[in-house]
C-alpha cells in the first residue's frame, strides 16, 4: 500500500490549502467533503428567513457522509446542500435528510438557520415566487397536452435539481456556506465525535483508527464515478483495487482513505496528464509540488532560448548536442543553484490510474524514487531519445513528446478507438522513461514504415502535409537513434561519413538524390516548390525502403534531366561515388531497409541543406 501511504502523507503536509482555491472544483477537499454540481442558490438571513433564490449552476464543496459521497441511487442524504427530492419533494428522503441535519444544526448558527428554514416547509412556494420552475408542465409551448411519460421525465429532472445555501449575517463571515471554513470545521468535528469507538490497524498509516467500510468515488472527473477501492461480498476474486471482502477493505482507516482519495483527486485536477479515463501524475511527496512532465518534449521542457552569435557558432561547429545537454540540465537542475539542488533529496511518486469499467478504477503504473533519480531519468531519456526539428525556420534538438511518439507509431489520432491505443501506449512510455526499459523493436518498425510512406500524411484538403511528415520523420529518427544507440552504440548526431552500415548508406544515397533534384529545381524556378511537388526521392520512398537497390536505379535514372541542368552535377556525383565505395558488395542487395536508413537519410540531408559537407561549391540554399 505504499502509494496509499504516499498520498496520505502528502495530504498531511499540504492540508493547510484544503478548502481552496475556489476555482470551479480545483480544491483539496477537507475531511468529509466532496464536490457537487448545484443548480439553485437559496439565500437566507441568520434567523432562517427566506430572502431570495436564483437559478445559477456552480460546482461547490459540500459536506458529505461516507454513504452519501458514493450514492448513485438509494436515499442517503447529504448533511446540508442537496437535491430538491431530499429537501422538500420526497417525503421519505426528506425525513432522512432532516434527521441528518438535526445531528449537527446546533454546531453552527448558519446551519441552524438552514435547519429552521427547511423545517418551516416553505421552500417550494418560495421557489415558485421567484419564478423557478418546480412543477412539471402538463402542456407544451403550443398548448398540446404532454404524455404521462414526458411529464414524469420532466418531474424526475426537477427532483434532481441541486440546491445550495447562502446565509447573510453581520460581520465578515462569507455568506456562501461552501466558502465558510468555520462551517466546514463544524461538520468535521461532528464527524470525529460520531466515529466508531472500534479501531483497527490501518495498513496505510500504521496507526490504529476507526476503519473505513466505504471509499470515495469520482477521483477523476473523466472517469465518472469509478472507484479506486471497492468491495463486494458476493465477488470472490481480486481485480486491481478491489478487495474480496469488506473486512479487508476496512484495514484502511476512514481518515486515511479520505486523505488519499482527496489528494489524488486534487493532483489529477491541478497537474494530471489526462487522456480519456486515464490520468498520470508525478509529485513531490513532501510538498505535493508538480515535477517535470515525463511526457513533455525537450523544447517545451527547457524553453525557447533565443540564439546568440555564440549559439550560431556552436551549431556551425556541429556541437548543438552539447549545447542541448547543458540547457536541458540547467532547466532541470535549477541552473546550478545550490539551494535548488539541495531540494532534490525529496521523495517523488509517479502514478497512472485508469478506469477499467464505468465503476472500477485501477493503478496501472506506480513508482516512487528520490527526486535526484527522477530528474536523472528524465534527463537520460531526453539525452538518448532526441533528434533535429525545426521551428520558425530554426533548427533545434529535442526529444519528442510522448504523444508525438505514439502518433508516429500508430498514426495521427482518429476516432474513439484511438484513445484505447493511446492510453496503453502512454502507460508503456512510463516504463521506458521512468523505468528505463528499452524501446520495443515493433515500435521502431511501425514508425519507420509509416514515415516511409510520406503521402499518408495529408492535409484536410487532400494535399500532402509536408510539415507533418517532416515532424514524424524527426520522431521516427529520435526513437530509432535511441534504440540502435542503446542496443549497438556507435551512432552519433552528426553525419558519419565512414559508417559502412548498409541501411545507413542507402539512406544517405536517398538524401543526395533528394538534394540534387531540389537544387536543380531551385535554379530553374528561383523558389523551393518541394512542398507542392515532392522530389522523386520522396515519391519513391516507400518502394525504396522495401527494395532499395532496384528503386535506387529507378531514382538515379530519373535524375538525368536535373544532372544536366547542373552541368553534370559533378559535386553530387562525387558524393554518390564516395557513398557507393563504402558498401560491402555482398550487402548491396534488395533486402528491405530498417530504421538506420532514416538516420542516414536525415543526417545526410541535414549536412547538405546546412552546407556542412566538405567542398560543397554549389552554394544555393533551398532549405525551408
């Protein structure tokens, strides 16, 4: 139960912020409180006299009992704010509501005012006087009589309207009862006094305390009422957070249960990385502070740094990788501030939760470690899974975001079915980034195959989306670089002109053909039109990846007009000859290409477009 203990400890350390801020539900809930969607606001004076009412929907913090906090049907009333059926319109529910209110109406004068008012039984007539509809209409707007079924549906809707209370009194006390901390404390004191005298060992805290028979729901708003811990005596198996018997669930104290669930709900609301019913949070146990997002790309992680002349010189020397590492480490380590570095002794927890069904939620990933180790693992990921990208016509190194990696492997998000794939992949990414597990070879193959079909990246109007393809190419190169570097080593971020790997060499050839054709077109038209009219190298990329030798001959034959336009293209021809000379004759075959060919293609193209190749005398810039 370490995850439960971590959440409980975090709650204790940050409990001073419980009850605020009041910004539409992002509240660390105090004990025995929950969030409710309300529809009507009723204002009273301190004597319990009605003043006014209005329809105004608002999510607020309300007092609750263990039973009322998880109600879906039945008749378990909340102790203060509640639905019209409990306040006035259902005799059985109303009797139980009044009985619950009687338990604590003397604990606070404002609660006493609400009690006096509701016992008076004038709520419905007061709402009618304010033109608030509390009676189902029998006729529609055209004067036609509604069916009994339609009337019943409307009445059921009215019964569920949720009422909140304000009490206006002299002094500085806030009239909104959901914002009055004295009211919240009064209810907590009542609950503590009413706790069972029986106690048991709480597995979460190690202390003896009254046990919890029921646990909160609604931890993640996107997962509706799914519960993390539940029990059912009729079920004889265990599934993730479910206990087989109620007695087993009771091994967690009621207070610890509320603290852990309230803390997790708050973390998900304020800093959770959400996808459908899945949520991922990473926090410092001692403070609840958010940590660097493990799914973020490097550019967003360490921010945009305006290039200086020194930066330009660094790039010219081919040392962008070293500069990248310095900036990344500075961003994650407080830029060398000793006081900041001292804080990295804190413990860190990373958790992913997801709803297996509409009512059940499970923990799909959990790991706790010290903050230094967490940041080192984030840094290690960003330094080992990175590639070149462009933004605003400027090149930068970055590890791609988790969602961009998933899109490169599985395709761009489409339809509801994609969410299930995305959630599973994001969970897998946590094992790679936080757990340090190697990337799956299947992911590399899928990303390479998808990028090798450039025209699968299309705009809404049906045209080729070159920017989307270029981005996916960078992502595929990043994960290929990490995979091969981790598995075999020896691959750098700069073009390796002596590398004799077959796939790498074929990728280089494709890049030279791409550049040669682009250069010739540029001289003819004076502009770069490759976005509208891709080069033959790009057009035949899928065939090239499948049958490189045969397709290379086809591509090279079609380069003849462009070679003539460049007066023989001597420099490019020399590049081709030098690359061909590196091939092992036995490996110069039609065997399909793997991810290394994309590395060779990308790095050779980068060297050509950035003018970093030796003796490049053509001098024309056709880069974007």
